[in-house]
């Protein structure tokens, strides 16, 4: 039998392994000093986790966290006001141009339609290219995530659980600090 991974030893200690696997695991761990050390470490970890008191979480904790992380701001009325003002300004500008130049309103509208059609065509081509780029980026990201998960699995079998927990905590703390710092900068109108 190959050396079991620490996670397999932990499942065995929790009684979640099949009886045949548990028997082989018991026999292997009894004869293998490194796996015996892993068993003792995992056993100590499980006993420490079981001895922790239950944590009481306030029922509205998730709602309070979400309210502080993403405060609700209604920007719709301001956006509608700006959109209607811009549209009115455009109509006024077109009418003023036709009256001032003595031009043909139908010709002006036809030219605007042709320009709009060209812009829509160019925009659709750009959207197709952006979609292809997004699909390729997602495929690359999925491949990277798979490789990362495989590497983390191999790393998890090489380091002790305490070191693994410390690395995970530091990584999550750094990610949270970066996220909250950038969020704060955007909220105050600063550029990163």
C-alpha cells in the first residue's frame, strides 16, 4: 500500500473510511513510522477541534456583513435625469443645426442612420472579438485553477496541517486586505 494522504488518515480517524480501507490503513499505520506520526498529529488536531466550544452566531450576521460590504445606493434617478437631459440636448442640437444651416432634415436623419448602422456593425464585430477573448481567458483561467488545485493537493500532502492552516490564513487575510483597500479607494473616488 502506498502512503496514504493526511486527508485519508483523517477520514479514517473520523470513521468515514470503508471497513476494508480502514483495516488496510490500520495495518499500514502500525508498520509505518511517518504515517503513524501523521496519525498522531491528525488525532491531536481532531481532539482539539472537538474540544472547542460552540460558537454562537447572531442571526442577522450575514445581513449586517452584506450591508456594510455593499451599501445600497440608488443611482437610477440621477442616471435617468442625465440620460433625459442628454437626449433633449441632442434633439435641440439637431433642430438648431437644421434651422441654422437651412439644411434638409431628411438628409441629416439619413446620414445619421448610416453612421449609426456603421457604428453598430463595428460594435458587433468588437463584441464578437471580446467574446472570443473572454472564452479564451476563461479556458486559460480554468486550466490554471486545475493546475493550482493539483499543486495545492501535492503541497497539502508534504506540509504539516498547522503550517497549511497558517499559509491559508495569511493568504486569505492578504486577499481580504487587498479587496477592502481597493473597495475603499473606489468608494472615495480615488484611483488605485
